């Protein structure tokens, strides 16, 4: 799916369908991981809650999307590590 290389000491992913200017650097994934962690930290007792303490609808969908985002981030990081070896 991708081929990797090293530039300036950072592992990158190159996707054939993307122009060469659109490279995914390992350091570019860092803010996404931080944002996912901050969203995850908003849960109280495993549930997202409003300011008044009520539990909004759609918990299952939000949890599934958050898990999918974590999985995608993990896959990208794994590909970068594999390609940099």
C-alpha cells in the first residue's frame, strides 16, 4: 500500500495515489493522538456526559468512532515503523 523512507530523521509514508507533497510524517500523527486522548479523557465512568450530568444519546456511536480513530492511528504508526526499518 505504501512505501516509506527517512527524511530529516523522521519516518514517512508515501502513498502512490497522493502527490509527493502529501507525505505523512510520524511527527504529524502526534497531534491526532493527543486530541484523541483529550477526547477520551472527557469520559466520566466510561460515558460522555453533559455539563449538567446527563448522558446524551449516541454513546455507542461515539465510542465506536473513537475506537476506530485509535485503530487508524495505530495502523498508521505501525506502517511508519515498518517502513522506516
